[in-house]
């Protein structure tokens, strides 16, 4: 069994539902996708199992709507990366400094440059930026949006939520009835099962994730 | 033989211009065309934006609509140019790409649906011209309208299979319009887009460099009305004339759908068509025509 396969199998057992997937992309390159809430458990588990574990660094990618944190470690020459995706509405990162003290500086740097709130860090002062640096102006933080042009957003939102890009007003409904038509056209949104089926297709093809649709609020996560 | 189709209305006709739906129903009744509703249908999806967002989603939504028609064992008649292009192109694409058809059906089968490619997609002008025929339509014209109209065919109507004549459907629309007893005036910019699809990208450009150019020529040609076969173009001609006022351009040319023109020429009283839903003076024109 290779180091990669061994680490993956071990983490799968240790993390349970916190383990979201894994990929071996090279001879010594292992990437494990985890739930952000499982980050500390994952680091502890690796430290427990591999005494030779060496912390490399943490990379942060701003995807517009989410932060992706990549915690890189070395185990006997193989690089193991823990990848976790955190919605920007949350925007927090669990500190691992009490487990890996060497993570202190990079966690502070991430806080400075992206405005990420690092939880339970023992010494959370700015590292690069001055102490009076405004919270809302972080050098590497992108705007909270996708590249979907602003004017197109309401169309995408209406299509996903209602299966239709126009809405019917009560005025139009009255005119429809006066003209011998049904009050509401036989659209998918008029029937719960049909709408559920339509929404299923949107989820299956991943359009909701691509444009950042929030199913609870039935709107895009951004304006 | 009875002509029967599933009628695909899209979003704009039932939600914003039900007057077109009312008129279509009256015309279909008179010419013996059975137009069946498509329960549970969704946006085609919208042709300009959806395909840019995600091709697989767009194809899967189109395939679901086509599968609904296939379940009813009927071909599809479309009353909107945009929906026509989306569904016709999706249909052709899926029929000629078995791998994509399989991928889309893998999604649909989770919901107990399947599309086998058995539905023919037709624009309403094709159905009126080819399935019903000009002669049968002419027989129903009891009140020739005696006005001058400018035609805007709409960009998506020119869509044809590779190598076919792009004027095939526009020519059908022109002939069908003439049957209403109107004079079709040429204004030279029939092929120019009305500007609807670019409104989201650049409103001023769409209004001044597309719509206004057309309105100028249409007015010069002495048209009493503009006739379209697409609800999106209809909305652009109506809302656009209102929006152009802020640039000092004052146009009040009525713009109506071909189906409304035919309904009026068939003697359907204008009051029954709810033409007051138009944002251009279609109602006034219809009133004047009924009095003459």
C-alpha cells in the first residue's frame, strides 16, 4: 500500500462524515477534501499516526463566494493537503496553533490579507498590515460575488427559483381569467412535484453551485 | 385531418403578454388547430443567458420540456422566437449527439423521464403556413384590416438547418400577414435586431443603435403598426419607445403580435383580446380599425 492510499484509508476512518473525498494526483501528492469542522480532528489524527509529520504551510484561495484553505503537510516526502471550503458568509478558520505551533505566522498572514477570522489563535495581532488597517479593505480579498454580470443575476435567480424568467402579477392573472385563460399558466412552479423535479435538474447539473444559489433563501448568495 | 400540437408559450407570453395567448386561442379555434397545453413545462431555457451559464443545464431543461411533449405523443408548436431557437437547437443537437443524449437522459431518468428525440419543433408561423395553409386562413378573414404594417421577423426566426434558406420562415410570416388584408411596407432594416438581447449589456446602445434606427425607418415608410412574432421583440418595441423618451425621441407606433393581427382580421372583437395590456397604442389602433 502506498503512503497516499494508507493516509486516505486512515483519514476516512478517523473523520467519518468529515471526510468528503480524496485524490492522489502524483506519486507523492495526496489531496484530501474535508468538512471545515473536521479540520482540527484531521490534523490531530495525522500527528498521532505519523510522528514524522511536518507542517509546510497553509494556502488560501478566494473563490469569490467561498474561501478554500489548503493545509499542506509532509509525511516522509509525500505532500498531503487538507482542503476545506468555507462560505464567505462564515469566513472563519479554526486555528491549529495549539496542535502545530508553526502555523501561527501563516494564520496571522491569512487573517491580514483575506480578512479571515481565525478562531482560537493565541496571539491574533496583525502581522503584515498596520494595526489601524481597515477591516473592509483586505489586500487579497475578492468581492463577494461570481463573475456573473450584475444585470444577469435576477434572470438566473428567477430561472432557478421559479423555473421561469418572468413573474405573473395579480393584474395579469385577472386579465388572463377575463380572457378565458387559466389564472396561472401550467408552469412547473404551479405544481410542487414539477418544481421539485426542475430544481433536481438544477442541482444535478451543478448550476446552483456555479452561480451561488442559496436554496433556503431562494435567492443568490450575493446581489 | 385535424392538426394537433403541444403549444409552447414560454415565459413572456403568459406572464406579460397574455393578450397574445388569448388571440392565438381565438385564431386556433377558427382555423381548426388544436393547441394542447404542456403541464409542468419550464422556461425553454432563455436562449441568451442560460447557454452561457451552463450548457448541460440548458440542454437538460430543454430535454425535459421536449420529453413532456413526447409523453403526450405530440409535436411542439412554439409561439416565441427565443424559445423556438433554444428548443429547436437543443433538439437537433441531442438527436445528432448520442453521447450528450445519454448524459441528459441519465439526469432525466432520476425523475422518471426520458427523451428519445421523437418530437418535431415548429415555429407557429410554420404550423400556420405548412399545416393549416394560407387558403384555410384566408377563408377566415372576414374583416380585412386595411392598414400599413412594418414587419419585424426577429433574429431567431432566421435560424435554419445548415444550408437552408434563412428567409423561409420570414417569407411565410410576410405572406400570413398579408392575408389579414394589410399592406406590408418595406423599410430596409427588417434584418436588424430590435436590441432586446443586448439591453442587459448596454441599454443605451440597444435603444439608440438598434431600436431607434428601426423606428426611424418604419416611421418614414409610413407604417401604422409594427407586427412581430416574438414576445421579447414585442416588449422591446413597446418598452423601448417609452424608454427612448428620455433621449428626446418620441415614438408612439403600435406594436402587436401576428396572432393579434390575424384575430382582428378574423372579426374577433378587439375588446375580447385585452389589447390594453400593450404598452404601445395597439388598443387605439384596434378601436379605429373597428370603427372603419
